[in-house]
């Protein structure tokens, strides 16, 4: 894990309130798909860092890309959005456990993203041959990163209002247009992950889920971001996992959603 002042290479608003930032940092050399970094503001009143998932990695060049949503006017993400090329930002990472990249030969991988859970899947998609990858992406209204995913495999999109792709959510997409995959990777809101886990269990499909949760320290020290493990102790009490340190990626059968 490294903490350093990363140099911002570029930043742009790619959709309403959705920003894409490229930075140069040593963190890129060790980062993996599904991990995240913590970003620190220069505002002394905001002591805690903001965890943001890694979207793309160029190890040899030492470059990382994050894609994030700005929420509110007096927030860390709003401050990040004001930065531009040449500025620096304090970052820490890589943090958490990422997606396992399995042997893809003979398998059909389905990558499922929802909302701001979509960006972490881009680096993972790039690490597989596109002939084995199918992509189901769900948006509320604003669509982003679609062109980036188009080169990674067969892409289908669902939007709540039907403006792009089919009208509905990712489960509607999967039930209508996808054959049963051999493996599922997913990142998005909890209701989506819960529905996907139930679908995967019903069809005996392994699934890896990236859990979303508010974090404080980001390194497993504060116990602010925990989820129930599927395992029980000798007294049948539920055990807990730290999303920031044990996750954010879990095998679906390991956690309750």
C-alpha cells in the first residue's frame, strides 16, 4: 500500500455529474481490477478519505483511471471534480481484494454492472478475451462508458426509462437476452447484487460480487463497513467481514446480501 501525491493527467465530465480522472501514481504498478483507492481532499474539515473504485490500469506507464459521481455541493467528490491536468491529489492504495481472473477457456463470463458500480468492471473486462465476455449494464438514466465496454465483448444496456437499450433493469436483460453463463462478476447496488446472487444460486452458477458500502478508514481498522458472512460460529452467531479489507469482492456464497 502506498500513500503519495498523485499527478492528475486529465479530467473530464463524461456525463452529467460523472467524472473521469486519469492520474499518474506508483499505485498503478500493483493495482488489480476490483480494488479501490482512497482520495484525500485539501479541506481540513474533511479528515476521512473518499474511497473510489479503480476503473482502468496501465501498469507500465503508472497510470490509473477512476470514474466517479459527484454528490452534493460541499462534498469531497465535488472538490475532486474541480481539479485539472497538472494538479496533484493525495491518494492511498491499492486497497481491498479485487476480482479473481480465472482461466476463461471454454467459459462464458457475464459481467453485470449497475450505476456507479459499472466502472470497476472495465479493467476486468479488458483482461479477458472478448469472445468469452458478455456484458449487462444497467443505468437509471444517464449512460456512460458504453463505448469503452463495446470493445470488450457483447454489450447490452438497460435503462429505467428505456431511452437506451431495453426498458427495465439488468435482471430483465439477463432473463430475456442471455443464456446461462458459466461465471458471473457483478458490481452495483445491493438490491441488484441480491437478485443476481439468488439467480446464480438457482442455476448453480459461481458469482463474485463487489459490495458497495460507506467507509471510514478504508484499511479495516475502524469496522465501519461490515457485512454478514454466510458462516456461523459454534453458537450459530453470524460472523462479519470487513468490506474494505476482506472485500470489496467476495464469492457470493461467502456473504449475505
